C-alpha cells in the first residue's frame, strides 16, 4: 500500500466517523465534514457549471441540504463517492434550470480567447473553463472528475454509476472535442 | 489535425499522452519521428488552457460556506458569549470562537486523528453568558469546553487526554483571555 493509499484510507475512516456522528445529530461533526470537503465541492461545481455565481449557489445548496440528505446515505460506498455524485447532479440541474437552451453545437461556438502561448495564466484558465463548459454533459463530467480533479477511472465510474470503460471512452471523446475547439480558436 | 499522421501513427494516443502529462516521454519511434514530435508539440500548445484549469485550485468562499452552515446549525451557539471586563469596557467572545479554537488546538496534538469542540453545557448559564457561576465577582470570564475526538490506535489515551487539556487550556486562555475552568476530553473512537 502506498503512502497515498494509507492517507486515503485514513481520510475515509475520518469521514465515516464524522458521518456517523452527524447522522446522530451532531452539528459539530457535520461542520467538520463540510470543512474537509468544501473546496472540492466548490471546484467540481465551478468546473461543471463554468460560472462562479452558479458554483456559489450549488455549494450553498449542497451544504444546506446535505445535512438532511445524510439520512439517505446508506454508507455502502465511500462518503466522497456519494458526496461528489450529489454535487455533480446538483450542478447539472442548476445549469439546466438557469440555461435552458440546448448545448451549443461545435459549429456554433464563438471563440472566447485564443490559447496562445503569450496569454497570461488568468486568460488561459478562463479560456479552459469556457471550453469545458461547452462540452456535452456526458463528456464534461468525466473530464472534470478525472482530468481536472485527478480522480481515478474507478472513482469517476462509481460517481456517475457507469463502467470504467464508459468513463475512458467519454474522457477520450471529451479530450478530442476540447482539442478541436482549441484548434478552431487559432 | 488528421486522424493518422504521415508516419502512419494515429493521433488519438498522442492526445492521451499529452493529457496525461506524458508529452515529453517519447517512445523510440517518436524520438526520431518529426511528424510525431510536431504533433505532440502542437497538442501540448493547444492543451495549455485545460492544464491551466487543472493547476488552479480555487477555494470555496469561506463566508458563503459559513452562512450556509449557520442556517443548519442551532442558533444556541451564536448567542452565548464570554465576557472579559476591563476598566475601559468589556470584550465579548462568542462561544463559537472558543469551540473553534479548542477544535484547532486539539487537532494539532500528535495522536489526534480528528477533533470536535463544543461548549460543556454545565459550564454555562443557559441562553446567557459563559461564565459567571464559576468565578462570580471576579473580573474576567471563564469557560468550560468539551473536546470529542478519534485518536490514533496504540497510545496511552490518558496521557493524550492530559496533553490535550494542557494545550487547549493554554491556547484558549492566550487567545481569548477567558479562563478555561474545565476541559473535558472525550475519546470517542480509535483508528487503526
């Protein structure tokens, strides 16, 4: 077992302890649980919605609603798998509610900024976020989970309730789509 | 970019190679193939915005999360205050501050895996200020705090409790001016 595996096991053990106490009604345990995961919640929401105001909304909704939703967490999977699934679904719902127009086709995409070598880091991030936000949902989610957040194929498959092969396939398509869009900017 | 390069190699694996951070790790063919090297260079350049997003680690706005937690939490903790009198006036310290301090301090003690803080109910007057029954009539305030924790397996838990009591009492005293008259340590679990 590697150092990272040991650390992951320890984190999962702490999560289980906190979840157990939170489900028994201990608000301090719930707060600690949120503190441990708030940045990941926010980042996943931000990368899936592509908008900081939307990410703020999703983060707040998740923090408020998870307290009661914890009762529905069976504990058969890792807490993070369940949590990230909640965040992904809520982010997609939020985006659908607030941007009801269909996903743009590649031909409709207007360039936001060119990924030139000279662009400052902030511009590169904005260009990347905009491109990711334009991916179809089923490509965007595995890309955010694996490519951006560094989760394994197995974790992403568990979160999205698909197979590892499906995650790999969608991730490959997402990368190809992104690359095509980046190329259209130059 | 075409699906197959002039050298006959498909481009899709090159995209994966760059996306997974292996763009500089050339195999034998790539090391001497100008088509592969040019394609890898081009993909590296195009991939930069995605790499920039992955490298950025924005944090959740703290005030946003705290305000969401406030709507979850019972309001009791928000209305209790410790009170430190001085000739020029007084300083009020919210109970939550003491709780947060105790949690931070306890969590840093070696052997503690995770710690939660709370005010020990018997130390406070319900709905009122933290202290007065302990040192009534003396300038200054006292507080009683409870730390609940999970500890690492294989250590002297009594000694751990003493260390936590010392660290928490000293830290709360130094940071707030309140006197921790009671620090109760509750070891709830041990982790292997």
